[in-house]
């Protein structure tokens, strides 16, 4: 059964609207999910631990007497680290080291300077006190996600990283716990869903309130995060994952087909797009796709994703490919070309850019160093990968000297009176010298 | 008529709950506003210019034939700059220069490094293509707000800053237009409300879509911004403005009273809090408040704000004051003490910190240099002043050498197989050398 992949050509008159249709993604909210989430959040906010216990019994079938029993000890995390196979332990550790090394370069420092009046201006950078990390249970339980979310928080200096992870029917994922041990997660509660988000946002008798909640989750988790935004900070609400590969036609078509698969295997809504100025190469990759697909473990998911959402786009040259890419603002962008540095100059928006034929996107998912939490659905136009900066905040520092307060007080006075705010004006005028 | 200001004492057993009550702020959404905003956004999204014209006629009573007629020329902005009084023009220019100078220090640079395998890792920093700036019309039309929102965008390198400002009945504020001229705003449309937010988010035939919308607005504007978040970026949804003053009791009580007024005069919901270890000083400030209030132009607003939301808090010492301040995470924090540097060490959360007796908060609103768009309602726990960083985004750069792809491909392969994602594994394995 051949996969039919959409073909687009940038020279066609209706290319823009075809591209818009390809990228369209329905993120409309589900009314029933909304209602259910609001109810759960309200219960957790007002009844704390009791509500958390009830929802955990209802949704995860865990019957315990107290939320304290849902906390996992550091000893249990260390035990998981010992239990997992040697090669996985080593690989997790190597990945964590590279991720930490990269993120340490994102650390921001406080700064200040003095102007000619002796007035001090600056910015004080401080970590969040406490961060919450949501980790999905079940089949989407990814240890790499624990590393990518927890390590930047710890590098930022967050004193307490609190992880929540559902364990339906008590099923625990030792790889996830091992990753938590390696990443330095401080506390772990086996609670999930909107009730976990509520507990982290409002705090309960046992689970402390955090300042920001990060990490992926299903529609209930995403809706709950959107709902508590403002009470706490949140990371992005992620759409389906996407990859855009720009290839000059000189990379092994099997490699490119597999790179597209690596995105498509995430879920049926994932999107894989290939752009090339070489029409024969597009055909060759399609042949590779059909050859390799039957050999894939997750062939059904890949087939649906490729049929519904993939595309092969023919362009006149690499410059046009860059233009199309900038319209898409992809989450992952592979520049599988001879001279990726030259093409990089033309790229304005992308979550992460994978340079050259050797840089498989999958390397970035696990162990390259940069974060794998990236802006989806075109939001790379205005947002950034998860980073240390997401776990720090800034305070402006203003310290006027008597001379500076005299000089700038006069400016403030004029502007405040221009805006009709005379208390502002008089407050500044008190600090003006009477000569 | 004496103002009755709440008194709290940090040594009281129920201080925590009293403080929580004082800070409580109802930001629940208004269902009717929501419905109305959704309707307006849908119309603008689907009918573009036509809908913008209809809503502008309906809400602002402007009857024009095309949206092009609602655009204000650069010549008109320059004319406004010539029209306003000399002292205001000079003050605006001085404020803009200081704001620009401060924000230039926030500019972030791209960086990259090579590891021992010759693999390149880094981060590319790029400006947003286009930013939208909402400026309220009517009494809350503040030229300082134009400077504070537009200058960081231009410093960041945003190519096009598009301002929208309602002009009900055609009433134009020349100070606002002059500020736009000074700040380098590229285009101005006299459109307001949810219809302006919709036009900036989705684009119309005449108004181009932007990547991020910033700037203050009423409940309709705030609701519309929340609604289009995801399609475009937005700045914070601001709550009422607040000031927290920590004073050792040695500052002139009239100065402190006026500093509290400068926040209270914004609107009835604004919050002004004074903390001091000196009970006599709290009494002295209350005396100053009652003495000065009758002399204030905006006495009615100040009286309501002070009665409903202000507080004088007595603490044991300055360290306890810092602890209370960290619980509040204030938007504006004045350290009106002998040694503000020492106290600063203990401050963990605040939008902007005003150091010493000479640094009136009002100076920061206009011309100190740092931004006056600050996190409100305790969100300084996890967010920052508006800055150049809000108009830039980052892309991760990953360029593996053949050697690096070989070494790290093995790590990725183990981890991907551990997660059951075999397309990821095989994509990495293609780049491993066959020895």
C-alpha cells in the first residue's frame, strides 16, 4: 500500500493558499474538557489534599490514605537509577552532561552601571524559588523530557524542582525516575492530570505551590496549564511536533526519509515536510519512504501522519526554500545541504536548526545539548526554545543620586503634568533642590 | 474626612491570612465581555477591513470609506512633535534617550562554540519581524507608554512597529503622536478595542499581521489579547498597579505619602502599601496622607484606592520587611532606607526596585531608563519587566561533525530505543560509522 504524500510547487499561483491549508491546525478548545478541568482545579484549590486523593483514586485507581504516600523518596529514584540497564544509565548520564554544559552558557548575570550623575541603573537576575515539572505517564513517558525540563531549572538556580507524574494502576517507569535522579529533581509526587497542575499552582497541605509549571501533557493538562496561567507561569502550550527538511538533493534519500519518519512516529498529527529544488530527489525520497515504511515498528502512526500532514515541496532554489521556511517558522529545521552556514543567513524563524547532512534531528531530541522543548505551529516567529532564561526573572534596579533626582525630577515633572498625573509630578518635585 | 488605612502587624498570629486578604484580586473573566470579544475577533478574522470599519464606526463614531483613511502619516506625527509645547518636547526626548540607552544594554547576541569533536552548538538571536503596539485613547492616553513599548522593540531590531490607537469622535492626542515620532514607530492606525487587536493578530487587507502585541488596554483589549495568544505573542495581562515602600522611618513622611499617592492616583484598584519597623513613622505618614490628600487633583480616586486597598504594615525590623515584600512580589518596590544595597541582598522578587530616599517611583515611570511595563499581582515571582528580550527570539544551532554524529548517534540510539521511538534511533544510526 503506497503512501500518497502531498506535492506542492512554490511556482504555482495558488501555492500560498495551499501552504496555508497544509499548515492549518485546529487548536479550538473543547468545551467539555474546559468544564471538567475547571471543576477539578476548583476542587483542588478549595479542598487541597482531599481533592487530590479523590481524583487520583478516580483517574489512576490509586487508593491511598494521604498525599504523603504519593511522594516518592530520593532513595526510590536512586534505586531506579541502579535498576535500569547499564547502557541506558550511561547514555542518560552522557545526555545530561551535554545538556547541562550547553545550558550553563545561557545563564544570565545581573548587571549595573552608573551615569554621570552617580545614579545607578541595572538589572538583577534571580532564579524562581520553585518550579513544577509535569511528566506524562503511560506510553508517552519520556526520560529525555525529564532531563530537558529539569536541567535548565537547576542550572538557573531554582532551589526546588517538583515533579509530578501519574502512575495509573501503580505502573512506574524506572527510566523516568532514573532521569529525575540524574537531573537533580528535588521531590516527586505520583499525581497526574489537571489535579496535579492544580496542586502545583495553588499548593495543598502536602504539595507546595510552585512559581512556574513546565512540561508536556495531554489535553487536560494543557487546558489546566492555560487556566492557571497568571497564578503561576507556564511554558508554551505545544501543538503537534513538526520537522522541515531543506535538502539540496545530495543527501542519501533513505536518511531523509528516516528523518521525516522520526517526526511522523510521534503521533498522527505530527507534520513532516521536505523542500528541495531537485524534483528527482523528491521522487527518490518518496521511493525510500515506501521502501522503508513496512520495516518500521510504528508504521501505522507514520502512515497516517505522512498521508494526512506531510508534503514534498519543489522550489526553484535554496533561497526560495529559505523563504518558504520562514513562512512556516518550523519547530525543527534540517539544513541538509552542502553549505548550511550560507543558508543559515537567510533563516529568520525556527525553534532549532540542524546543520548539514550529519545532524539528524533525533540527535537534538536526546543528547546534542540544546533543549528539545521548542516552539511549535509557527510560534518560533515570536518564541524560543525552553532555556535557563525561563527559570530566571529580572528586576530593574534604579538608584538615583541627589544630583540625578534633581535633574531627572524636572523631566518627570513635566511629563507627569502632561499626563495629568500630579501626584507623580509632586513626588518627583519633592526630590528637586530648591535653589 | 479622614482616610482610614488598614493597619497590619507582622507579629500577629493571623498576619498571613490578613495579608492574603489584602492582596486578593478578583481577575475572573466576564462572560459577556468574552462573548463580545470573540464575535469581534471572528468578524475581523473573516471579513478584514470591512469589519474594522464597521466596529470603528460603531464604537468610535468614525465614518470613513477605507481603513487606509485611518492610517496616520509620518508627516502627521512630525507635525504633532512640532505642535506640542517646547518643554514637553524636550522632556520626551530626554526620557527617550535614557530609555534607549538603558535598553541597548539588554540586547542579546548570538553565540556558538565547538566541542572536541568539531561539533558546533549555539544560539542564534533574531528580532521579531513585526510588533504591534496598543495605545489606549481617551484619559489613559500616556505618551510615556508609547516610549516604553516602542523603544525596546526598535532596539531589538524589529523592522516594523505598528501602533494602533483609538480616536473616539476623531479626538487625537498630540503628545501620544509626538512620542510615536520620537520612538520611531513605523505606522499608526487610529483603530482601537478588540477590533484593533484582531487586525494586528490576523492581518487585514490594509493592516499587516504582526508577531507580537504589546501595550495596555481596557478589559476588551486585555480579553482580546488573551484570546489571540498563540496566533501571536503577547506581553503580560496586567492587573492593577501597585507600590510597596519599605522605609526605616527616616524619610520625610510627606515624601512617602506622595509616593503612595502616585500609585493610588492611577485608579481605584491601585494598591499602595508601606512597611516600616517604626510605628511612630507609620502614624506620621498617616498624618501626612490626611494633610496632603485635600490638595490633590485626583483626590477622589486616591481616597477610594487608599481606603479600599492600601495598608500600613508594622514589622520587627528591615529583614522582616524584606520577607513580607518577597511574599508580595510587588510591581514597584521602594527601599527608602539608609543602606538600600544591604537590603537589596534580601529581596528576591520585584518588578523594579527603587533604591534610597531620592529614588521616587515616579522617576521610573518616565525617565530613569528602565521600563515601566512591569509584572503586577505577584507575577514578579516568575516574570520580568518588558525588555528588548521580549522582541527577540532564539533558535538553537546544532551542527554535528561526522565524528560527533558517530559518537552521539550511539547515545541517541540507546535512548530512543529505550523510549520505543525506533525511527529516531534509525535516523541517528544512519550517521554512525560502520567499523
